[in-house]
């Protein structure tokens, strides 16, 4: 006997599955086509490169007083024309969300297709400046469209208005194979210093400045770390590349849309958001653009050093003032910037570019003598990515004519650095990619006299 009930039941299941499959297929097809009208535009892209209604590439930067403000920038597809950020003081349970303040974002249309090797599509970048925050408070924030498409809640802490111990992380060039090989370095750094107040990227974040796949790799490699650690990025030479074969080198077309950084109006527009100063409690960090318009930055550098009330002054730029790699020579900085660093007793200079590791110092020089016990400035060149060069020891020794003493070098090693400032002591530690300590230096400073010792 034929069991019609079982036949009908099986038919019904097949019918339901067919409807579900068709619905999903249509929905995916709609979403695919809705991305700028032509599905072929997205061919060859990884899913984590493709923009959607959901926020991605979320990053925190400084743009204002770190005790009372932060900036956040993120990306969506072009269907999100109105975006918002919400922020509230974090609490032990989820009720903080009930008190969240909503801020409407600035929206910027960005055309990836300006560079021929990118997919020919447009995206939206959104940015918000969180202002009027309270010092020394843990905040939770999220970004989205204000309705259905939100990021997770992410936490950061504002700086204290007065002095407090500070820890931050510094990376030399990531540049190559960022997703496969730099990812472990930034994640190991996060394991070592999860409560770091900020992170310095000393240029060459990627290899080909305008290539969006590489920026996608940089964001994926860092993941939520980018949205939790506040970034201080400097531009490297690989952040400059021609858009056209016959054109001149241009700053990465993604740089200004994706980072909301301070604008120094006293400088030419071409230097905006590449040269800026951040005062974090008793530390002043001056970021320079060592690629272009060097003469125009020199008065700015002196002005920022002369006006500094910080107890610790740190400079970062991409090109190494004392290049440890063969064939590299940033003579302009040694001739024009180093005298200012000496004059204003700068404590630390953080560089990249040379794909090796070198730490050295300039001893304190008086009219009668030079003392290795007392120092002026510590200079560091480092690399966090897999591209490696050799150290030119003869070149390093030649820098002694400029008053430089090399201390520690390394080759064929990926590094990250954790720097802690507490009272009159700056502790610098370089770690390898596997989390092992390689180098340590301690600067002890007398704030009344400005004299420093290196231990």
C-alpha cells in the first residue's frame, strides 16, 4: 500500500527547501547587485575587503585633548548615508547603553577606482569626534547606522588631566605580507601590553600606498585592536605612490579618509594630517613627515619643542635619522633636525624605514667634555614586518662624527616595542615576534636640570 502521507510530507519538505534556497539566492543576488550595480566589480575580492552596511575598518585616533576627546573613523558601503556613533561611561553591566549619547557622523564618499589596481567601486567613510568626555574614565562606544547595523561595543580609557604612568607600543614598518606575517606581531604586542594607552606606527604601514587590498589586510591583521588602542600613525615612503604612470608620487588616497588626525593650520595643506603633535599627560609626541617638504617642517618642529611643557618629548618619523642599513642616508635630518633635538634635549626618537634594528644614543656634550653616562637623545630604528635588511656596521660607526653612539643592533628579526613612562623614568623594551625580550634601555631624568642617564 502506498503511504500518501509520507509522499506528501517529503514533497512538502522539498518544496520548503526549494523556497528557502531560492529566497537566499535572490537575497544574496540582491545584495551582490546592490553593491554599486555590477556584481563583476566585486570579483576577486575577499569577503573582508567588500564593504557592507555593517561598519568595518574601525580605528581610534587622537584629535584634541586625550583627556577629554577621541576620534573614531569607520567604513561602510554607499547605502549607509546617515551614520552615528554612541558613547557612554562603561559599567559593570549592560545598562550603560541606556545612557549613551548619540553623535551624527561626518560622511565622505570615497572612490577606490581612483587607483587602477583597485576594484572600481565607491564606499563611505564616517567619522565622529567624541568631545566633552571626562578624564580618566573608561568609555564604551559603538558605530553604525543608528538602527540595525551596529558594531560591537568597544572600550577605551581617557587620559588623566594630571600626571599618571603611561605605557604605549611602537611599531616599525609592517609593510609586506601584513595579514600573514605582521598579524602575529601586533597580536603578541597586545598580549604583552593590553592596557597600552596608544600605539605609534612609524610609517610604511603597507607596501603599495593606494592598494585597498593591502589596507584591508592591515585592518584585518589588527582586528579589534585598532578600534581599542588609539593610533598615532606616521607616513612612510610606501604611503606615497603615483596614481598614474606619468604622475608624481601622491599620499595614499585612503590616508585622510580613514584616519581622523589633527590638522596643523600653520603648515601647508599638503602636510595636513601627516605632521601633528599629541600631548598625552606629561608626554609630547611630535609626528613628522620625512618624505616631503622637510624645510617647511623645521620651524614647526622648533616651535613645538620650544613651547613644550611636557616632561618627556618624543619624535617619530619614518626615515631613520641614523640609518643602520646600507645605502640609506637621511642627511637632512642629521644636519637640520638633530641640532634642534640636541638644543631642546629631546628624549627619544622612533623611526622605521631601514628594516633592521638599531638603538643608539647621543651623549651629553659640554664645552669641555663628552660623557657617555649623561645622554641627550636615544634613537631607535625598528621593523615589525617580515622584510629584512642587513646592518651596515661601518656606516653606524661613521655616525660617531655626528655624536652618535650605537648600543644594540639586530638583523632578520621582527620586533615590537613597549615603552613605559613613570615619574622620572622611561623604560624602553624591544620584544621579538615570539614575545621574548631582546633589548632594554632605561632613561632616568632629573626634571630640574634636564640631565639624563642611560641605564
